[in-house]
C-alpha cells in the first residue's frame, strides 16, 4: 500500500477545515471514498476530490502537498500515524492531538498545537501566535506532547500551557509563557517582552537574557540535573536543537510570577 | 564429577521466587554515587531480618546514566511487592535523598510499577516540581545542596533468590580465598546480587531449631566444630565451609552465576585445599527453583 497523498489542485479561495484527514478517520477508506468526503469551501460544500487530487490508500501516512496557509485544523484529534505537509499549513494544526506525528516543511498559522495532549508536531518554518495555547475563551491548552519549531514563533507561546514541551529554534514574541500552569518552553533565540506574565508553574529555558516583568525575583545560579534529561530526550537532538545539549546544566534562574504564587521558573543557560 | 581435584557433589541448590527492582543512583562523583548505593543497601543481607536483600550490581559510567553523571546500579529483592515498595521508599528516602548531590532513576521497565519519588516528593513541602520528559515523570525536590532529582516510578519484576553453593576445604584461609575468587567472577555478571557480607555467608542455616521461637538455626551438619557430635556431612579433612548465596533477576542469571562461581572457586583446586562443592536445599520441598550442580557444570 502506498501512502495517501492529497495534492491541492489550486490555491484555495477560502479556508478549508482539514480535520477529516487524519490517519484515524481515513483508516480503511479507498482513494475514492476520500475524494467523496464533503468539505466546506466558503458557503458551499464540495467533495474533497474537487479541491485535492487523492492518490494512495495507506492512511497511516498522509502527505499533503502544496500546502496552503488556508488549510486549517490539519491533524485535529489524531491519535496515531503520520502527516507530512509539504509547504505551509493554516491555523489549529494538531488541535486536540493525542498521538502520532505531524511534520510541516513550511510555516503554520495561529494556535498550532492548541489543546494537544500527546504526539509530536514539527514545524520546519515559523508559526503564528498562541503556539500550544488555549483558544481564547477555552480552558484547554496544550496538555502533553512535544512541539518543535525550527523558525520563529509569534506572541503568547504556551499561553495557559498545562504540560508538554515546546522548543523554538528561532525567536519567540511577546508574552511568551503567559499564564503558564506547567510544562516546558525552550527558546534558542530571543524572546519578546513580559516573559512569563501571570505564570504559576512551569519552566522557560532561554539562551538570551529576557526582559522579565517586575514580578519575577532573581534566584541565583544553579546546577539543574533535569536539564540533561530534557536535552537528551528525543526531539532535542534534531535540527537546531542539538545546540541545547552543549549548554550543560548550569543556569541562572528567576522565579515568578510572584503575583501568582511564584513557583514558575525562567532559566538562562549560561 | 571432579573439577581440578574438587569433588562436585550430586546435589542441587534450592531457590525461591522473589520480587526485585533495580535503581540507578547518580551523583557528582563516582565516590558519592557509591556512598549512596552502599548506604541504601546496608543491613540488607537477608529478608528474614532486614526486609530486603540488596546490593550494588555494578558501577555505571557517565555516558550510560540518565543524567550523564557517574552512577551505580542497585538491586533490591523482597518477598512481596508490598514489602519491596516499603523498602524502596524507606531506603531511598533515608539514604539517597539525604546523600549529597545524588539523583535516583528507575533501572527496570515492566508492567508492575512501584513508587520511587512518588511519595518522597512531599519532602518538597509544595515546592517540588514535576517534569514529564520522554513519557517518564520526574520530581525535582528542593534540598539544601540544590535539587534532588528522582524518577516517579521504578518497576518490579519476578526474581529468584537463595540460589547457593557451599565451598568445603581444608582451612579457613583456603576456603575464603576460593570464595573470594568466586565472588569476583560472579560480580562481573549482570542481573545478579550476592547479598551477604562481601558476597559470602558463613552462617548457613537449616529450617527449625530446638528453640520454639526460632524458625532457622545453624546448619549443624556443615559445622566443622560439631563433627562427631551430630550427623555431620563433613569428612575428616574439612575444616571450614563457606556459602555463596545468589539472587538473580531470572533463573538463567542465577544458573549462570552458580556455574561461573563454582568454576572460579575450583581454580585453586585440591592443591589449594578445596575439596568439595555442595549446595543447600530442603529436599526440594520449599523452593520453586532447583540448580543441580553437575547438570549446570556440564
């Protein structure tokens, strides 16, 4: 069986919800069945075959070719298998994902990995705001799994994050780790203003000195053994993140947000 | 059967089912890892009086430990999962948590998890931090030298305890020398533990006693100073007997350790004062495992 390949016939005029195309939902379907799946395109519902060329049958591996930043919700709720997006992806990539792997060779939009609780997302380009965060008004942020972004991330990375690991090879925007409840965010590049605002617990690992809110206290420099476990874990060895392994276990530490208990930590790898 | 002039008695060592776990302890230096390992496995020669049988299995180089520091691997054996759980928490809590610079990790994977740092984390009084990395949960407990890093769970597995053989010889010195060779050879093997002091026991026991309160008492048939008084198993030339007790994670591990140990003990041979290799058993009535000496040496 060859992997299932969805190729965009032309750049879509409207946003498309790609939630139907996960290894779980397509298991056992033929290419013809997949072509008949109805998709909303603007005000009209059209068969998937009108928008995508569909080839192959093995839904355990799905390739989305000529991706577009209008393809939203890729991998929503998937629990296993693999999705590869050649090109860009839209918003909500990997939403409520519990297992499996998604790799995107381009950029992703808003809220990548929101409500995700397992599996791995790898974005070789950059991603938009609210990476791994809860959708505004929703109480479920990322609660597990691993997200690696080789490029930059927008504002509010890991807003309300509950668990899981986010690593960013480039820079992160403002309010990184805001309202974070637990989990780990590591950024190789710079971070914007107000890192960790409203943070209750969790770890933010940085390599460039941050501009912290005044509600963070300096905590000194420490040897922290868990950094070795973290940097040796799968995912940290790939691409730009291998640089983390050379940083050792000694880090400057700030605790905060003191307005919210102060049990969160911002670490600066020395 | 004779090896190097030493008679291998046609008997078998009898062993029992136990449950065991492995814990990896790391520290800033190999010395402190060893200190922690030795401390937590102190007073752990026999389940009868110590609750657990434990010891250092091997030293682990930094590149093979979870946190990249020098470490030791510790094996703990107990009679039940409940007792093992109690012993692990008590020993890690009192001897590893307290020891400078140490960290503790699971050394086994199985479907039967037991708590390692799961309850010890409360020592952190609410300041402990949980980290889930690579599917495993770790606890960072603030302590005065920094952080005590401890994996939440380790695992237990069914194991074999009480495999043994006896070395009979012409003098204390010669029998001890032969047993030291056997211990040296067995300690190079993985998955096995020699729980007694230096790996050697001198007080082999029999079941029962003339005193009602004692379940076990001295193995009079093998005590050279009782020859002529009791139904002794010792010939006139035997002046000393020592026992090597072997626990292992599997039956094959104990079998291999027994084989390697006996061969090493026989290296000194009859010329070195070693006369006979025997084994302790209860007629096969109590233990689930039997290790026939002649069979495993063939």
